[in-house]
């Protein structure tokens, strides 16, 4: 790869990092914090602390992120790259600017009133004498989408989320519990702090819903919208199916030889990866090519190589 291409890739990566960090701060300050939610991570816990003991969200978060990065590097080794450190600093800076200039006012609401006019179902704006009429569901949808785009862009830039994920990595090293399970446990504990602090069961429920939306959007950003399926086709008409895949669908594949479990007869199998449109086309024609064919279709989360996404650079 030429130095010009490498420079371009680095510029794009850092641009994604900056935009992702800004969007993360927007999601947290303008959507998550006013509704008293805590969707995991150090910033989720910082939202709760910010409301209970007034201090800037950014201050609470950086006081947790820096020690976690240092402890994580000490225990796990130098696996946290420069971009993760830059992301930590950028999110802190953007969050500080937003909460200083914007405050903790919600973007989504159905009206803002004074304390004298507030009803029981109104929510007080953190560190303010004003209340707002909440729209929890719409705010959760938008907040989850913003969080998902933000973290997805940070991941695409080559950075990691750091924060509370480091706690999960450390626990994984000593307990051997799966990392996914530990991340779920740690984030769930953070989410439940809203119930302890504010005594409202809907807050952890909406926080969990936001996490679910965020997760789906991250997958879309990182992996793209295109969906791929992998088909294993066992057929006696191997040449007919092969010709159709190559000539009609303009796809490649791999042929395997195997032995049937019941009769011990030799069978041939085609392994092919297709997008959703090509799979529909294959299924529509397979009955004509070989009515006795056996097909197993599985979901493919990521496909790399010739004809698909390029293999990652070192």
C-alpha cells in the first residue's frame, strides 16, 4: 500500500474518531442524562453520580477512565492503542463543552415548565429549577441510535470503547467467564444504579432498551447493511448446480466430497456465500436443478476476501 493511501486511511480513521466522540457526548448530555438513564459504561455511572452529587459528568468519567486505562495496561498489557486514549480525551472534552454551554436540557420533550406548574409525571432537568414533560420511548430510540452510530464510528476508526469494558477484561482474565457475559453483568450493574438512586423501575428498563438499540446500530455501522448467507448444498447434480452458480449468478464457491451417514454413499457438497438476493435466486432454481438436493443455510456475520470485504491491514 502506498504512503499516500496510508495517509488517506489515517485521516479517515481520525475523522471517524472525532465525529464518533462528538456524537457520543451529544447522546449522553442531550438525551441520556436529562432522562436519568445509565446505559452502562463509565458515562452511564457518571450520569447517576452527576444527578445525586452534582459535579460535571466529564469529571466523574475521566476520573474513572484514566485509572481504568492504567490498571488495564498494567494487568492486561499494552493492548489499548493511541486511538483509544485519544477517544477517551475527545469524549471528555466534548462532554465538558456541551454540559458547560448547553447544560443538561433535554432535546426531546413535550414542554418545559416551572416547578410551580410541574405535575407528578414531570421530570426535573438536572441542576435546574425547571421540569419537562418526558417522552421516554422516542428519546430512547433517538438516544440509542446516536450512541450506536457514535460507538460504531469509534470502532471503525480502530479504537476501542475502554471504560467499564476494561473491568470485564480483567475479570475475564481471572474468572474465565466469557467476556460477553461479563460485559452484560457489569453494564447491568451500572444500569441498576438508576433504580437504587431514583427508585423508578422504568429507568433501568429504558436504559436496557437503549443498549439493545445501540447494539444493533453498532452492527450496522461496523458490518454494513448488506446481509450474507452461507449455503451448504448436498446434491447428485453437482455439475448442473455448479454451472448455475458460476454462469447465472456469477459467483464462486468450493466443492467438497463426503460420505452419507445412512447409506455410506459418496456425496458431493457445494459451499457458497451469497447475499440475500442471490440466495432467493438460488432457492428459486434449485428445485428445477435437483429436486432431491439438501440445503443448509446459515447466517454469516462477516465475509472477507475476494468479491467481499477486503482483508484488514496489519
